[in-house]
C-alpha cells in the first residue's frame, strides 16, 4: 500500500513523507528495483507548478520511502506523491491544500 503523509497549516507544509508499506509488498513480491518517489504541487486549476524529483534507487528495496523538506507553497491546490518503477508511474496519492 502506498501512503502519503502531509502535515502543516494552509500553504505551510511542516512534514511530508511517502512510501510503501513493506508488509503489503512482501506478500506480493520481493521488492522494487529502479524506483523513485516524486512530489508535485498543483494549483486549484490542476496545473503543476513545482516538482521535487527523487533520485532513482537501483538497489532492490522492499519498502521504498522518501521525506521532503518543510516548505511554504505559493498557492493553494494539491500536493501529490508519485511512485515510479523503471521510469513508469505506478501509483499516486494527493492531498488538497486549502485555507
């Protein structure tokens, strides 16, 4: 199961993390190779204005995870996390950022 946790108030993000629950993955396969997690931020019209691209990890990992730095967004809209495996987006999760 892919999870995206985000904490903060309004446009201020104090904590952000995304990853895969290793118990779920262990039941299905032996892990992920060539994976990365990106964070994207879009305005209320769904236009992406910022992407924080994670580095690609070439080693096999059963529980890929990434944190992102605290930040203040310039606009309301949504924050999303995306898991890529072998360059293909496999799953995403988003949170709406509102007043």
